[in-house]
C-alpha cells in the first residue's frame, strides 16, 4: 500500500530504490515552555528508536515555522548528530 502511494505521487522514481519517509515538523506555536525535560526525553527516545530499528526509512526531516530559539539550539547539537 505504501509503495503504491509513493509511486502515485511520483516520489519513488527508481523501481529499485527502497521507499522512505519525509518527516515534516511544523513548530508554529512552539514556546520554550514546551521543550522541557520530559519532551526532550521523549524526542530522544523516538530518535533513538528510529535510528536503531528504521535507519533506512527516514529520508529527510524538514522543520517549518521554527521559533527564534531553534536555530542556536540546532547549531549547538548538529555536530553530535549522524550525517
């Protein structure tokens, strides 16, 4: 089913390529109070699960409407993320 959907959207051009997901995170309305310790722990566990069990399926991640505090945090953590 997923493969047929990707073909119909013309996202799976190469028949030999494996399908994958593009994760779009809309951060409109995100405030500093929303990124407390429980939320960070949940995000880290989700990222670990995706990297450990589905490493080939996540193709891209896009963040939209990011508030001003996201850019400095991204610059701080980016060197520690896998490429």
